[in-house]
């Protein structure tokens, strides 16, 4: 699926919201105890944990019944149209759970039904570069920061050493969370303690430096919060 550029006005709107909330939020830095051994990431297949939602599009393959094969979008009602089987609700299911549901409806063995996500359309991640660029990429499950940056080309020709995640909370009672990501430690030292797994709508700010176009374009009221984040990374250098 092609990556969609965000309108320039939306770049600064999202940055303003994220950094304004940061002032009353919390900042989570990487562990500072150098005696702790680097943690290896748990082996998680993000595709297997991805939950389907409208308007994702799924491909359904029936072994031995190619006439039933189809590609169908998930509608607002959470259902997909599966030929003669009619509409079957799959919203909230993983691909495995949806395959079990469809196999039961078709009265076929579960092993004969395979499902994959053809288009990840329901949720996004937002990546901001130090040059002021911004884009939305599909959320494809609980991938790590480094995994998403690699698949989206967000590391560039000169890989940045730092990034941070701005994560807004659904509940107003919970503050916006900012997670510092040590890309250099992940890349060069195999230290994955800050290679966090992403959630839908997370904002990833990559390699932003003081004096960059991001900082220059930032309203004065937001610069103290931005400098707080910069100071956080400076302590690790």
C-alpha cells in the first residue's frame, strides 16, 4: 500500500497538540543502569496479533473451492461479503479467528480456509522527520519502532541516533506519554530496551535536532517542551 503524505498544515497541528500535551504529560526514558544487560525483543509475529477493523480489506482463500475465493473490504457493520455465505462479522478478530469463523459458516475444516490482510486501511502511524517531513503509514500490528522505520524507509541514508514516540491516551485522566527511543543503542549495541512496540495512532519523531526546520517552525510556547525532550537525549550522550 502506498504511503500517504500529510498536508503541511496538519504537520504543525499534530506537532502542536502532541507537544502541548507533553507539558502536562510524562516522559519515559530508557533505563540508565548500565549494569542491566541489553534485553532482546520478544519474538512476536505482529501479523498474527493484528485485529481486523473497517475499512481493512481481506483476501479469503478456500483450498479446494477456488470459486469461493474473494477479496472483500470490511464494512461499517464489521462484516465482509463472502459470496454465497453472505455477510460474516470479522471485526475485532485476528486473521486466524476470522478464518475459523468463516470455515464454520462454510462447514469446512479450518485448515482449508486462509486469510490475509490485503489492505491495512483502518489505523495509521505518523512519522515526522527532522526536515519537517510528515507521513502516515499503515498500522500492521504491534511492530517495534525500528521495524516500522525499516519497512517505511524512515531511517534514511544517514540513520538517526534518536527518536521519540508521542502516545495520546484515550482517557482524559491519563496524560500523554512520551517514550524516548535510543536508535543508536538498538542498532549498534543490540540493546532493545527502548525498541517499544507501537500502538495505533502513535506519532514517531525521528532525529529532530535543535535548529532544524521542526524547531524553527514551532511556536514559541511549545519550544520549552521540545527542549525538555532534547535535554532527555543529551543526558544519555
